[in-house]
């Protein structure tokens, strides 16, 4: 942040702002457009892609922009960008292929469509910031490999819980401690919530009921913690995480874990419900140097062996422009997998499901996602949550059972399935940002 704000002001003074395109003008996307337009010097939202153009128009209008061009292809969009004219389109290839766009923010929340957007952007030399934990948690490793080959940055975002944890992990490593737990603070966890139960909340805040349901039923936190695990090389203690109901402060969690077990596992991801300061994130870390442990005790972090660090908020779209700037100006990422996944999100039945039933999407009535070790997911052929939509069951599945590939027929011709196959053969490893 301290480097980024100064670098952005320099770009503003030089008249060379970062030109970013947004794909997906939903609730978070609109907030991002407003933030960049009114609070971020040195950056402009040069284009917005949304399959419903009225939503793209709304995003610009809510940010105070009243004139834009409507374009159909990359050539027309490039002309608008060169002229400094904001542009809208329903064709994602227009923004991913156009000259003049420095970075693409993918905010659709859709896995199959998001994968197409990311690959196209990477292949055309665009940095990509993912406001889409679902595609990242399903195929993030192979997508990063594609980005590395193209010389661009693919990254999760500041402001969302995974990115905030990534920054906190980096800080804790930077002051010489060894993180052993990365955690998410939730206010609610009920696997059986659905779009009907969440309708009122969604309407109150102007959000999509399916997206809100994915927050409530644990699918979102599972994706978020999988991203953190894959970026830190961590694992899980058990399927579904520990997920304690803890109404006190996160500092109290330092006594709730066995340090030797955490060391043996190499670090774990987790979440707690109802803890303070919510809705933030936390990292529990240890230090091997007794001299430094003495200082940590003096500085009120306790006697150890675990020490608590936390960020008491996550500000979502407010911070995403920082990620764009980090990628474009410094070739730096907020959060990336280190290689093949260590943790996956697997599909679990929210109710009894009958053979022949076509599964609905994330945050729906049929399924919820839980974290599992990637090696277990592979050996038991568990169905990743990110590929479950539109799969057809070939046998009955009882409530709370994890669905496997053997239980379903996959839709034909999907990119996400091809990416999963390619990802399964990955051997690439990249250094952690603190290495």
C-alpha cells in the first residue's frame, strides 16, 4: 500500500493511468468501478463487460460517468480506449483481446465462464485479478502456470479474506515468525441455507441470493481457505476444517491448537464462528528463538508458543485497485498457488438427491462445498465443487454425503474439465513470496 499509492500518483501526474477492464458488473464489480473512478488516482476503468449491458451501464452511472461507447469487438474497444472513452460490451473477448488494456478484473463468480475469461486475458498479455474465488479454487494452479508462461500476473485480490490472509502471512514471515494457522472469522455457518432462506438478506443489501447463500452455507469460506492453503503450502486437520464456534477474541485461540501437531502438518487453514474482531482474519505463528520470544512477551503477545496476529476487517472492493496496481506496476501478487493444490473444495449433498437430478449451482439448493486434502480428493475421486454445476446424478446420494465423479455424468465440452485434467498432472512449484 505504501509503495502503491505513491506509484499511482506518479502515473496520474504523468497522464499514463493504469487501464483496467472489469468483467462482471455485479454488486462487487459496481463497487470496484466506483472506487477506482472516485478514489484511485492513476487508474481508470477503461471498459466494462457484462452479458447484460444494462448492468455495465449501471456500474458507470453509479460511479458518476454519464457517457460511454458501446462496442462489440476488440478493435472497437481499443479505439475507445485510445480516445479515453469508457466502453461497455457484452463480449468478454473485446476486453481480453483489446490493445490498451493493462489488466482484467474477473468478477463474475462463474467457474466455466470465468475460466474462459482468464485464459483469453492471459493469452493476450493481460494481468488478471480474480474477484472470483470459485474459479481460482477450482483451476487456479493451472491458470497460474499459463500466466507464468505468458509473463503476466494472475492473482487473488486484496480486500477479500484470502488476500488479507496472504498479506498477513507475508507480514508474519517478514518479521521472522513461522505461521502455523491461517484463519477466517465468520459470523454464520449453516450448511443447509438456500436462496429462499437468504432472500431477505440479499434484498436488503442488493446482492444475489445464490451468492449470499454460498457465504452462509460454508461454500465460500471453503473456497477462500483452500486458496490460502494453496498459497501457503498448508493443509487441513480434517475434512471440512475444524470450524470452532468461538465467541471470544482470536487471541484466545493460541491455546486451542497443539503446536507439535501443527508443525507436523506443515501448517493448516481453519475458520471460527462468532469470534472477535469480526469479520476479519487471523494468523497464529511461532518463533524458535527464545530471545525473540522474550521480546514478543514484552510486546504483549504472550508467552507463546503460538502468537496471534489479526486484521480486524476485510474491505473487499475498496482494496482491489491495490491488487491491480501491484500486478501492473510491480509484477507482484496478493495471493497465488505455489504449485499443484494442497487443498480442494469438494461437493457435498445439502439434501437427499435422486438419480437423474441435475445439480444446481454454487449457493443453491442441492450442494455445499467443504475443504479436503487434495491427495484425498484425487484418490477417492471426489467431485470438486467448481465442476458440480449441471452434472447429472447417476445414483441416489444421501444428505451430507460427498459426491464423487462416479456419482455423476459431466456436461460435455467444458473448458473447466479440461483444465482440471491438465492440473492433475502438474509438477510445477513456485517460491512463496517470503522465500
